[in-house]
C-alpha cells in the first residue's frame, strides 16, 4: 500500500497550482512522510491563505507535527542519519500553534500535546500544556479534559504517604475544582457535557482515594506520638483527622462515594477512650 502511495506521489508535479500542492501534501500524509507533509501543508497556507482548504491545511499541518513527534524524526548531518527524536515534531507543532492560536482546533492539539508528554512521563511538560488549555481556551470543550488531566499529572508526582504531600494536595484542589465547576462546564459546547458526566464518577473516586491518603498521613503521625508516649501531641492529630474528614464530607457527602476511612474509626475510638479517663 505504501509503495503504491509513493508511486502515485511521483506522478504529482513538485510545482503547480493549488490543487497540485494540496494533492502532494495529502499524498505525503498518506505515505507517512510527516516531515514532508508538514512543510507541504505550511507551504499551502502561505501560498493560498484565502483558499477554502486553508483552515483544513492548518489542521493537517498540526496533525503532521504531532505525528512526527510520536514517530520521531532522524535529521541527517553530512549525509549521516542521527538518532530519531520527538523534538522536531514538538517544535513544529508548537510553531503551528503560535501561528494559528485562534483556530477552533488549536485547543485540541494543545491538549493532545499535553497527552503526548503525559504518556512519556514528562510531568512538567504535560502540566504546562494542560494549563495552557485552561488559560487560553477556557471556553472550549478541551478545558474539561485539561482540568482532569492536570489533576492526574499532580497525582503522578506523588511518591507515597511518607513523602511530601504537596503534589497530592494539589491534585485534591484540582479534583475539587472539577466538581465545583461541573455545572458550568456542562454549558460549554459539545461534547463537554458528555465528558463532564463521564468524568465526574472518576473524579469522585480519585478524591476519595486522596482523602484517604491525607487521613493516613495524620494517622501515622498520631501513632508515632503514641509510640513516643506523647498523648497530647497524638490527640491533636486524632482531632485533625475528624476535622478534615468533616471537611471532606462536604465535598463527598454520599458514603457510596466516600466510605468511612479506617483512620476516622481509630481517631474516634482513641478520643472516646481519652474522654472516658
């Protein structure tokens, strides 16, 4: 199939009018030649900015940059092929987004670039792209996905209860924001309402897990002070568990979404025991 496409490509003149350039760009894309396709679409937009196909050419230019990032590009120096890298595709896609920031598909490609980095485990880069969607395209459906993925990116930075809780607290803030803004986001253009409805249960589940992690952190500290025989210090953390749990209940009041955590049961028992002394 690829051989046939390449053969057909050779029949399309390198120069020519609008139709010839368009067909050449399309053939490059179909053959998987994303580097060449990107430049062909860019040339089309530069030469025929008023064409009815100009907007589609911009979209396909971005798509070519994204595919080039996924597949990698190996530039050559003095005839030698260097190692394949996603850098060229990322650079091309970002350049297209800078040139066409107001196209209706710009938010989608910014979101997709964030997902590209997320799948590679590059949390700083992915968070930057998701935040860009929220900052520049807040009225787009993609802002729903960006807010959810920004919270997931924060969760990915979390190493464990014994480590710094700052990332998981940031994830909590973002997930709570999602629930707070759910009704407003449902008023965004389609398919935003469907995305919100599909993601709300997942957000609640992740929040319940995060609340449990935060309570577990307090419980570990309380148990440590018990072990050190500092009952007053441990009591502070047991009371903090109950105070925080009450705060979490205001966000997730349904016990089906947020069951009673073991830390809460232990805090209640311990404080009741202290009260009975």
